[in-house]
């Protein structure tokens, strides 16, 4: 039987962790999957490790490309995929054994579902179970409620435009979800711990969140990518607010109606609060 699920695994210098990630796929109780391993020009022995697993199980498929970052690499991987459903999985994370079977059952019972995600287990330098919030569309504008390794249809992935390659320093999943999910779409959280997210000091996401300026820059870039969406959901305030810190970054739309309205948006809460202060600081 042809694969129903395509797991997309971009790899850059993760050879030491890949065996755990790949083994978690062999442990799945749902057998109709393939794993597209894409070596993003890694200087380590990613190719050697990947080819060992291709020999173990033909559901693993290996590709090499010149280094271009995680967004372009994931898009490349989806281009090679033959399954109906897509699951991104980083080479240092892993999945619980019942994830695929439970997700496919949910999609089969309700074809209107757009995306499925689950609760999360943090492991590595930190060990903790995380109950992710139930999905509320408007909350996605100020907080990413969905960790990586959600499941969605490949046709919807391309309709959303894939991962935006301008999100080169992180939070590309959050940005993608804002493109993928519309206000009335049905999003389901499985109340089980299916996604295992590795915490390590050298991880890209931990590094980004320590480097505030880069994180704020990506939050700002996400705002730029979805200006009409943010303007729709946040009410303007009466007083005009001058933008100083990010004049250079916002120059591309200084004279558009979106920007003139955007200068008067109330700063949203939580994750975007700091970035929006820089955009709309007095």
C-alpha cells in the first residue's frame, strides 16, 4: 500500500540525534507512512546515518541538497512526498507510537478537520509534560498554541504557500499556521502526549529565544507576512503612535494604507507584546 502519511525530516548537524527520531517512526502502530530525510548540506555524518536507516526500511527515503535553511528544506521535502498527509519532524525530536493511528482515525471520522496536534513531552536537558491549550483561532495571533509535528493535508500545505523562507531565524511553524488555518477551520488537539520535543542548550529555538533581537525580528517579520490578518483582529486606537525602532525594517510599507492603520494598532498580549512595542513605541 502506498504511504498515507509523509514525515518530512530536515537535517542539519543532527546525526547524533537522528536514530532516536527515526526509531520512533518504526515504533508507530500505523504502518502506512514514509519518511523524507533531507540533508540540508550538513557537514557532519548525517548522510551516513540516513543511508543506514534507508537500508533498514525502505519507507525511509534520503535526499541531499545545498544548505538553504529549514523552511526551504521542508518545502523541498514536501515536494518529494507521496502521502496525503504531512507531518514535519525535526531530526532531534521524536513521536509517540500511537500518534499516526489516532490522527488518521480522527481525520477519517471528520473530513472537515484541517489540522491535528497533541500534547507535548519535553525531554533532554529538561523533562516535563506540557498540556497544550485547546485551539482558539484569535489566540494564535499572540501565542503559538501548536508545537511542531502537527498533521495536515499536503494539498492544504501548498494552498497555504508552504513555509515562508523569510522566516530564516525561527518561529517558521507559527508563521505557517497563520497561512494554513482560517478562522472557521476545524483544528483538533489529541489529548495524548504524542510529540516529544528535545530541549538542549545548542538548539536553534532555545538560541533564538535567548537572543531577543533576533526573536523580535522574526515576530516583526511574521507581522509583515500577515499584515491584513493582524489589522483585522486588533482594534485601532485614537492616538497616533510613532514608529522609531523599526523604521528601516518597515520602510517597505511606510506609505501604504496598511501601515498607516498599523501605526494605530493596540499592542497585543504575550509573545508579540515586545515586538509590537518596537513597532508602535511612543
